[in-house]
C-alpha cells in the first residue's frame, strides 16, 4: 500500500518515535488502590500518549513516565497556590499534554479535577461563557485553567464565579506552567476519596455533575479492560473529547490504568478531516481499538465517494474493536460504513456496541468482542406505549443489543413501581457497582452530607431513562 507507506513516513518526518504497543512491563488491569498508584505504575513502562495535528502527523510523544513527572510538578504548583484535599480544580478539557498533566496533578494534590467543555461553533461567545458559568457555579472550584487562546471567554466565566463566591482564579495553563514547582509532601489518597467530578453528556437533560471515587473509577476501568479483552498489541486511537465520559474515562484514564498506548486527534480536527482518524488506524501496525458515536462512522462513510478506491489509502484489517456508544446505534449507518470500507479490510465483526453513562463512571454493558452488531425488531407501538392500530401494518424499529454487564456491575430493568422486569420489557435501567458515583447537586454547599452517603440508594444506584431495554440489550440514547 504505497499511500499508507507515505502516510507512515510523513508521520515520523520530525524524527518522533511514537510510544510502543508492546511493552515487557507486565500489564495490570486497573487493579490499584488509587488512580495515583495507577499513574505511578504506568510510568515504569514505555507506553504513553501520542498527539497528532489536523492532518494526522505526530507532533508530540508523551510517555507515561513524562506525564507523571509533569503531573507531580503541577501538584507542587497547585499546593503552593493553596489548593488542598477536596478543593475543586476546573480544567477546560483540550486534548493534549497540558490538560493531561494538570488533571493528574490535581489528583496527586488531593484536589478534584473538573473537566469542562471547549467552545463549539454553536451558541457563540456569550453562550459558551454562560455554559461555563453555570458549571462553575455548580462545581465551585478555586481555580479555572484553560488554553491561552480562549482566555477572554474562560476568564470572563471565572470572573463571574469570583464575583459570586469571592474566589475562582482564571489562569492560562501556559502561564501556570511557568510558576516554580517547589517539592513538598503530596496528599495520600484513599480508595473512597473522590478522584474527579464529571459532567454528564446531557443527552436527555442539562449536564449535571457526578463525583467519582478512586475505587469506582478503577473498578469500572478494570471492567472496561476485561470486557474489551485488551491484548499486549492493542493501541487506542481516539478523537473523542476529554470532557465527555467516553473520551475522558474510556480513551484517556483507561489508557493509564491499563497501560495502553494511544494516538489522539483533537475533536475539532476530526470534524474538519474525519478520514485522518482512519489514517491513524491504518498506520498502527498492531491491533487498533477505537470508539465513536454512530455519527462518526456516518461522516467517514459519506466522505468516501463511489469513485474512491479505499484500498489505496486505508488498511483497516487490524481494527480489532470498533466501539459504538454515546448515541443511538443505527444499524443502517453501520452497514453503510461496512459497505464503504470492507474493501480496505474492515470487518463487521469488529463493531462493539456498548452502553454507559457518567453516573456509572462509564461502562455498564459491552458486547463480547468479535460478535458485531445484533439487532432485534420491536414494534414501535411498544416503544411509544400507544395502543396498536390493527387497521395498519405493524411498524418495527431495529434495536441493537449492547451486550452484557461489565465485571462487578449489577444490572436490572424496573417499571415505574421499581419492580424488576424480565428480558424484553420496557422500563428503566438500574445499575449498581461495588462502589458507585454520587451526584453533585448540592456541591455549592462545600462538603454537603450527600458526599458521605455511600450506603444510600442515592449514592449507590444510578438510573437512566430508556425507551426500551433488557438485561442483555440496553441501547444508549
């Protein structure tokens, strides 16, 4: 494949060597007491994170060992500015080493990092400031860090929060990195300490905060790794945003806790050049694991014209896991992708439907690798709850099976009275892990009692409204 070889050559034109897939350092599947322990262990190996420009050219290699060093320096700087255990540190989640170091640095300092979204083309400048201001009000951070190019908007949101509470510094992370990193004693975390705050994706309501403990995070990442059956030769390729649970937890934190090298495109770069995603998968000489909502596959299939010869540019034969999640999985779109890229070696069996939500850290169900997409046809009247009109032919909707509950996850479907339902019934999905997440609705009150309600229904069960689901098929909406 001449084009693929050319792409690989261009990717290393700067003399950069990406972190490896295989590493002799023994892999541990997220079996750590705290996320700081996971960073420490990953840093002993050769794997790490790799960042690419809009054309897919490698511009920054960031081994886990370097990430750890930078994170500890960030922790020293945070502690020097008065950040302590339990303080919130808001971070605009731009995909790159700056955010990665600050997020992990906040964890080492005992603070709670709060990833917040980047601006989009929707809503404009004032809309973005308003969005940040609402999330700052609910999370109540001492400081907001952001990339320098959005200083005007992020700084305005920080000033609103400061006027409201009397505290919330707004600092560009380029400026913060210049502050002295004076060594000091770092906070020792416990498994039941809060690790970070995550805002839900907002697919059914305005994004709301979820507090995730170290134990909840690491347990879910272990289930994630076992469900995907990570191998020594796997590599993650991702364009997903780091403020969304699938991007943050599944494609960033999981790579550290399970010691997997990763290649990243920024989300906005994928939006402009979606096929660069497939170029990165093509270049990987090992096995690729990459997730996308349905629309990501749709965009790529639409960019390939009928006159294009995909075999000249792509080799997708080593794409072991093509994950589906974060929105309704549409079988017709997935089939269009197969039709477009099967000549380049893509296999339909690589599709891995899954279901998850921030309230459960991330993963709830995952289809066993290699089984692809399985569909059940359900009458639309059952979905809508309306009586069947016998004078008209029945209309059916294809519902994708999203697999089995991940390790240690209890799953139930309940009716409006909270009663458990058997398979193939309409209801709400209830999921329970050994140590679940807690809502942050009362976070404005500093340390409200809800944070310690580990044994309550509120703290241990997460609910998600669904049109239809079952114990073995739970499509995410």
